[in-house]
C-alpha cells in the first residue's frame, strides 16, 4: 500500500505539472509563433499524451503501475484537448470561457466515459457539462436580463438534469458515487435558489412548496424505500438550509425586537428537531453492504477472461455515522449563527445609543463558562451555546479592539481544548485558539506597526512546535492514529505557511523565499508522509499543494511562459524519479494486492482511436474554418472601448465594447417588446470609414454596397453582443492595448458571423 501510494502520487503530481505547463504556455499567448504553428503544436501535444498513454500500456514491466499511469495519461490527454480548444478560441479571439469550449470538451469526456467506464471521466463530464450550461445561460462578460419566469426555468432545468442523474445512480444504471452525491446536492441547491423570495418575488412562495416537497420526498425515500443514513443526514442538512434561508428572508423584511425574539425560538425548535431526528436515525439499521460497485482488477493479460469481483470497503454504517457527525455539526453551526444574530440584534435595539459591544461581550462569556464546566447538558445544546458564546465574544472583541478583552477568549479556548474530549470539538477548539491567538497578537502589536507576517511567523512556529511535541508523544506511546491536536497543528502550520506566500517583500526577497519554501516543503512532506503511512496528513498536504499551484497561477516569480517551462521540467523530473522508484519494487505484487486500472487500449482500442481522431478533426476543422473566415470575410472597421480582465484557461484578454453595440432608443424598445435574443444588425459605413449601427435586418430586405449584416445577441439590458468582444493579448500587455487601441478590424462572413482580426489605434 505504501509503495503503491507513493508511486501513484508521484505520477499524478508529475502529470499535473506537465498539464499545468501546457495551460500556462497557451495562456501566455506567446507571439513568437504564428497561428498555424500554435494550432499544430496544440494538436501535437494532444497526440503526445494519448500516444504516451498507449505506449505505457504496452510496457511489460511493472504492469500495475503502468496501467495506472496509462489511465492517468488518457485523462491528461482529454484535459489537454480542452486546453487546445481554448487555445483555438484565444488564437481566433472567440468568447472567453465560451459555453462551446466546455460543451465540446464535455462531449469528449463523455465519449471516454462510455468507452472506459473510468470514474474520473464521469466526474469530468459532469463538471464540464454544468459549466457549459452555466456559460450558455450566463456567459462571461454578458449579464442577460432574464425575467423571473426565465430564471425560474433555468433553475428548474438544472434541478431536473440533476434529478435525472440522481435517479440513474440510484437505479445503478450509472455507477458513480461522486455523481450521485453531486447530483443530489445540486438538485437541492437549485430548488433552494428558486425558493428565494428576494430573487423571485412572484414565484418564491410557490417554490417553497416545491422545495419542501423535495425534502420530504428525500426523507421518505432514504428512510422507507432505500435506507441510507448518509443521504438521510444530507436531507436533514437541506431542510436546515431551507429553514435558515427563510429566516434570512424574514429578517430582511421584518427586522424588529419581536422578530429577534422569535429568532431565538426558531433556534430552539431547530435544535429540538435536530435532536429528535438523530435519535430516530440511531434506531434505524442499515445492511452491512456497499452501495456502489468497486473492482479489483487482475493482470491486464487476463482482463477479458476473468470476472470482476467486488472487494470489501468500510461499512455503510461507519460512513453514515461520520456523515451524521458532520451534518449535526453543520446544523449546530447554523443554529449558532442564527442565535448569535438574534442576540446581537436584540442587544443593539434595546441599548439604543449606548455602546452594545461590552454587553455582547459579557453575554458571550456568560454563555461559554457554564457550557465548559457542565458536561451533563445535552450535547447539541451545549455545543450550540458554546458556539453562540464564542461568536458573540469574537464580534465584540473585534469592535472593542483591546488586547485585554482578547485574553479571556484565549484562556476559554485553551480551557475548551483541555476539557472537551470529543475529536470534532477538539478540532474546533484548536481552531478557535488559533483565531483568538491571531487577534490577540494583532491587537498587542498593532500600535507598534508590527507586520502581519511577523504574527503569522509566530503562530507558524507555535504550531510546528505543537505538532513536533504531539508526534513525539504518539511515538512514545505507540499510538496508531494521530491525535486531533496533531492533525490540527499540522493543518494550521501549512495554512500559515501558505498565507505567508501572499505578502509582498517584508525583507529582501521574502516573497520569493516564502513561495519557494512552501512549494518545496509541502512537496517533500507529501512523499514523506505517504512513506510513513500518515494518510490524513498526506491528504492535507496534497490539498495544500494543489491550492498553492492554483492560487499562484498568475502570481509566481516569472511570466506564464517561464512558469510553463519550469513546471514542464519539474514534471518530467518527477515522473523520471517516480519511474526509477517504481522499478525498484515488484509491480506484480502490487497488481495482486491492490486495485488497479485495466488496459483500456486493449479492451476497446478502435473506439479510443476513433475518439482521438474526432478530437483532432475538430481542432483541424475549427482552425480551417477560422482561417477561411479571416481570408474571405468582408473587412469591417469598428470603434471600440477596451477593458483588461483574464481567463483562467486562455490568459489575458481585452474586453471590447463597440460604439455600435448600443442601438437607438426606438430600436431598443422594439427589441424589449419582441423578447428576441438572436438578432441580425445592419452596419453602415460612415464618412470616416467606420461601420455604425444602422438598423435591425428584416428578412428579405436588400442591402446596399456600403452595408453589411452581422449576427448579434441582445442581452436585454441595452447592448447587442456580436461574439467579438474578446481580444486575447500576450501576458501583461492588456493595459497597453486598453490605453492605445481605438478601432477593431473585423472580418464578416456571408452568413453574418464575425471574427476579430486585429486592433489598432487608427
């Protein structure tokens, strides 16, 4: 398990670096290559990853590791295809993050899902499909003015799609635990959003009934038809979220002393319902079986002839108990927030002009003290009152701004850490101790202009020392599992270390030092912890590693081009080291004792080849069609007003607003009355050689030689979008373009589609 986990982690990190390098390179929009060269390079990178997947699957040594690496490379090839489609949009200046990009990408992932049945492709398809739908209804740089009815239909569409996905997973027609969970959550979130009367003034009340019915149906199904504690507890969380949303809506509309009083009554009822629900849940029994199929795959040579057998997993009972703890904690937190808001509101209204925060502070202390020393109080009530007390204390201390007021909160947090023995509460108390410690140090040294980085360094040192001490104690006592203090101190050590990477130089080269140190330390920690069988700490390290890479997308030492080269070299080096490490051990044993991925290239090679060819064909077709439009379209000059944002996949771009994007008031009235979104606009050449808005095109009317028809989309707010509002530029040059460019040169095809050619100051 140790060796297999280390090897797989190395392969995943190495390929992740290479994929990040590809995306960085494309996003940099390096102008050292022409359009055709960049398109060919994009296709070549896709072929390289798919080819590597096939080649690795044919290697006979270390069969298990190579099958896993082959599957990851296949997934990487699909991700590279999406990056290549994004590059085409960048080269030919199509919409940033357009729905078409994610739709084509999702179709490719779906085809791989159907061919391989590899669960990461299912998840990738689900995510990309939802992004495509969202971008279709709410595209980047365009905020359509939908009516309440239209927004309701959009929300219902998302809810219906996820309901269908949930039914498919429940009926075992689609076996994917992540999609089952995601579809359940997104369905309820969509219904919850549609029940928001602050957004849907006319339909909110009706959707309240629908949301309540959906929650009730979930309770009935997972309690009576298909008993599942995990989804029962998630249904309880959905019911609590619905109740909290209704409380917020009422608070906004009816804030008063009476309302805050009833808010406290609501908290009591919510806690009572929570207690009764989990008492009822504890009486239910769940069969000791797994809900979803899991597979142990034999040698790749025998995949076609040996049956696939299920293997044991942690019991449903254990997972249900864990989920119940998480959901109960979430409900406690929600109750605490509402209770704190109600108490704070009552104090603010009753004290009038007097300073209320000392009273709030005193109430917080009074609530915390007895809850720490009276253990016989019902646990949900106890923890809720503790949370309310600490929340009130933190709010009051922040407004009071005194180091003296911070000390009791630090001491109470330390007392809670010592007195409360449940793991979850110890995690929470350790987090509160860190929060109060930060506030205390901040107030203590604020008058001395002590940099925040110094506060973070002190807290980092304290947490590292705590972690080392806890680790030594665990070693001495031979404890098999890390203690909550050990895990929490490790988490906060990495959190403070990551936080330091976001501050500018506090001393010479401190920014570079903190970033390099964070990357190196977390990477080494990840491999060391895997080798030491420390699963929880290894998982935390992996999460922080990916967070660092994600947040530093635009924020490291060099440009995207330099980062691309660096990450590519690091990825190749990491793959080589992992390969060398894997060669030292017997891969055959790994295959026999652990779950591995089968050789998809052996199972369905023809279908995989066809899918890859279709992807390359799409890249070629898009490039050829865009080149044809650039060379054969009617040249049009338009006046612009640029802005400088960014796309995560496609890099820096300039958002263009055209002078002919806003029609006259008469035309705007006609568009609003027609409720049309897709329009055809007639542009007419003026005396300065610039095309201006003339009128909306009517089917069959004649066009003069100095006029051109261009397709557009009416956003409902007063603007027509032509699909040429995005112009991608090399990294860091957006502000120059925004400052200097005044005109856009466009090619319009015979069908009315426009493609942006270049920008100019004249």
